[in-house]
C-alpha cells in the first residue's frame, strides 16, 4: 500500500457499517434464517437456499467503496466497472457521487480521469493495461479485487514463468477473465467442457490452425498458434464458474497430455490448477443442489443478469427440470402475477403472466453472491403480495 494505491480500505468500516446495514440488510431475511430458511404465509411456503447472497469478497468491495467516499469527501471518484454485478448496489454508488467510466459504445472511457482523482477497481479486478493507464494519469487507486481472483492471477503468473499456456475456463468477455488473461503471456479461454474437448482433440490429432483461430476469434491471445502453444498447458478459471465443470476440464487436459506425452513427461506438459473456485461460489452451488432436491413448484434465482455465478445457479435449476426464473430484483415482479425474467442464454427479458399458479405452493429462492439481503427480501415480499391477489 502507498499514498496512491490502497488494497486494505481506510479503517472506516465501523463508521460506514450503519449506512451499509440500512441499505442492504433485512429483518425478514434474518427471521427466515432463524426459522430454518423457511417462511409460510397464505398458502405460500418460501424455501431459501442455506447459502445465498452477499459473499465476503462482495461485502469487502462494497464496504471499501463506501469507505472511499467517506475518506475522500471532496474528490472526484470513479469506478472502472460495476463494483459488483448488482444493479441496486451500483445505483446506490451513483447516488453517492461515484461515477462509472462508461464510454458511448459500452467500452471504458478513461479520458475524464485526471491527476488527483480517485479510481476504484471492482471486485473482478482490472487488466494490466488499465492499471498502467491509471498510474500514468497520477490518480489514487483503491483496489477492491477479490482475493480469490488474485489467487488465480498468482497461478497464471506461475504458468507464464514456466512457459505454459494458460487455459482459462471462463467467459472471454467477463471483466474477471479479461483481467486474468492480461496476466498471461499466452492464453486460451474455453467456455465449457465441449470447447475444452475440441481443443484436446486438436492436441491429440492435429488440425487446421486457421480453423482453430476462427473457432476462438476473441478467446485466444493475439499471436496464439495452436501448434506451438498447446504443447505445455496449465488450467486456470474464472472464479465464478461451476466447480465441477472446471474440475472436469482440468482432468480432461491432464488425461490428454498423459495420452500425448506419457506419464514420465506429464509434468513437462501439464500443470494442475489446484482449487481456485471461490469458496462462496461453491457454497451457493452446493446449497442450490440441496434445495432443488426438495419438491418445489417454482424456483426464483435473484442476481444481476450479467452475473456469472447467478447464471450457474439458474443452470442447476434447469438441469433439475424445475420451472425457474432468473430475475435481477423486485422490479421484475408485478403483484398482478406478472414476471419479467431472462431465460438462460438469451439477452432480452421475457414477460410471463400469470407466473404463479394458485396456492398452496412451495417456492424456492436463492441469490447470487452479489445480491444483498434487502433485495432478496423485497422479492419475497412481492411474491407474497402476488399470492394474496390470487387466493
């Protein structure tokens, strides 16, 4: 930490705590937790997942943003991205006079930042090039990067040191993956097990390099050559991906290199990622897997539509065959039994009316790691109000 770079906050957490509690805590959620994660009213049983909502890293990032505003009351303060993928939290920060570096086409615009300004890096981190631009401008950086993300960066740096290509399980345009890839000398980003299998088939059987690059036009390093850069590989990940899939991808590459080069040379060609899926992400996935084993009439998954960890919770519900809706907050619900949700893989919201059948009903509820208790509470209240209208 220095005068122009801070990763620990400003010792003001106790001072901003009442403000955070007023904005994000919920008495109703505390009550439901105390009642075994169950709440019943007017024939509606709400079943909350036993792990949901704000994680430690998100709580830390939001708290540091509030501390920054208090520590620099008269400074211009910017954030390079959404601090987390939650629209309500980001609106609160905007209301506090913290601005986002959004350009006209959705890209980041650093031109307004001047020497002496304060710039907050979000929980997802920032790329090397962004860090260099900010340092050159002479601004003060407040870095809220989640330590789990930093842990992956350490792994990627190790790969670079030993001349391994980083195979990153993630979404190529996600802020965290962009930041991770920037720390690799050579990288390839695979979205899922199917893409990983395609790469492994190339390793074993060869193919057309131009076809390879066409398949991964935005997901590979600019000078990526599959015939040179797939000889030594190590697996890394976006911390909010499905843990089981990351593990399967790692095992697939290990088996591929074992088949290609033999057991004696395995360590020369493959490096294991270790466990770099965020604990909170895994806890929420595990709680969701437990919840969907119960008899549920509907499942509601709450979180930003661009939230990776929330999307994976929705995937679990869909794989279980549940009628499930991904919403980003209470504004997606009308008490006239209308719901607006984002189907998996689609970009636009879809209207469903009616979405609730007549009670009695059991409704499962969970939320991604960027969703505050207050938002979960507001959604549950809307659901109960809707039930009152249809009884």
